[in-house]
């Protein structure tokens, strides 16, 4: 079947990059981009890294929709799918191929009090306007977004309390041992970090903690995670498994449908399991494979996951994918300012977390991609280039 009409559901980076990739591959047919927000596609990482701090006010992607030949539809939300048709809250859009790139939505807390989320550009602008000296801010969650939010708020003079149910910051993302090394960063920035503390509910005056303590706050921002924005596909023929379940080529179970970005749970040959990666690097690169296969290709998406965070004056970069039983090796003193955590699985480098050591990160990406075995003794020496730890 020839492809003459492609519909992309989702106006974020993944959706925009899909369209650019289609045009770069000389696709000349019709393209419709459906955006739930009333903003043209914009970049999300700068929202927590720059916009909150006042460095930028607009992160709109540089795209010429007229030149790209895109029918840009703003303020319209996907609600379902029928045979060859995307259904929205305002109409219907026929397609030969559909790319689902609807991203993710934040998880909320119980309670009737107001809680904010840092997900959209409107969210970020509204939060930034309230980050004033002396204002009491409660951040729930000491993950990547919670840490970046606390960084910005503390720098703007807010009285910040971060409430985290886990035993260490970033424990769910990188494990408690590595996450614990970031704990002192909060104290140095004047942030009150409360670990092992669950939230009962959000109230009009702040938070009620699980033990019954009232934590007073002028604003509450919830940053406990996201879920894929695929509820609109419930009951459809498309298989869902922690997102849209797609194969190695990002094809969904319904022929003619693909998925990319936060909402896509893809089969990884590298890791032998299905992965859903919620980071910018995934939204940047997966669309190249989706676009190629929309046009009849047979490309495979199997990346080494990568993510970075700017928090408390440090650049924190993570690459790979590790499990709780993988061996942790420190490269440099984690009590110092610059260090790297390495995880080994079966003698091979599985993942790496670099704090202000960008060279380690760049070399690790190549080692991870090659699946190379490494010498633990050489790996642990911060003066030995990481690439020189490869065995053979």
C-alpha cells in the first residue's frame, strides 16, 4: 500500500522529529500534526533547566511548517482510533499511517488541595512566576525533575522542602547507593530534604504526611513520575503494555500504526526486554526509525539509553541500563566533587553515571554500544581513560 497521508498524534519533540525525518526521506504526501496544546511544538528539557531560572522564556522548536508542508492542528486532543481514522475531541483525521507520539502525563497525589506539575511550558511559566524569595515550596519527589526544580527554587530564594518516599534521592532511577551521594547537595543549597517520607494528601495549606504531620507550604509541586499518555487507546486494537507496545521497528500491533517517544514501549534486542524511555534523547532519535519504517523500511531501534540533568551546580549524565544486582564500582571518590559510578553485569559495562566528568560519559557510550568487557581495576582508576579499561 502506498503512503499518501500520514497523521502524527502528539505535538512534542518526537512528533516534530518524525515529520522532519519523513521529509528528509523525500516523502511528498500529506502530513497532519495533531497537538493537544495550543502551542507549536517546543523543547521540554529547558523548562526545568533554564526557563525556571529565568534564562529563557520560550523553547519553541525552530520549524517552518509551511516549507515542511504540515497541516498543524493546535488545541485538539486524540480520543480514539477507528479504521484508518484518528478521532479527536474536535473531529476526525484519515490516515494511511499513524504515528502515536502523545508523550506522558504526570502522576498526581490524593487530596483536594492545589498541586502543580512541571510538564508543559505553561506549567513552567506559572511555577517560575511563584518562585519568589521567602516563598515556601514543597516538592514531592527527589527524582530528576524534583532535583532540578529544587535547584531553581533555592537559587531564587525560596524556602524549599523536598519530600521523598524512597531512602535516597534518585533511588528509583539509579539505585540508593549512587543516589545517596547526591543527598549532601540538597543541604549545601539550603534545601530541607526529607527521605523515607510518604505523603498522605495535599491540602489547602500544604501536605499531610503519612504519619499525620502537617507540612505547611505556599505551593506544592508534585514530581513523583509520569505515565504514558495512552488512555485514549484503551479498548482499541492497539496493544498497550506500559505504553504503546511496539516491536524493534516501532510498529504497533495494528498495521499502519507506529509509536515513538515517551509513550512507546519498544522491544530492545540489546537488553532482551521491552523498554519505555522517558528522556529527550529517545524523542530525538526514535523518530528516524519510525519515519523510515512508515515509508516501508526495516530499520531497528535499539539505543543505549542516555539522560542528563543539571542540579545544584553539577552536570549529571547517565547512560545505559542497569539492574539492582549489577556490581557497582566507583571511579573517583563519590564524596568529592567529580566522580563516576559504573555498573558491571557479567564483566561488561552495563551503565554509568558521571558527575562533572563528561569525558567518562562520552567514552562510556562507545563502550556500552560495543558491549565490551572491562577490567574492574582499571575502570576504578579515574586517571585511566575509561576506554583503556576495555579488555582485549
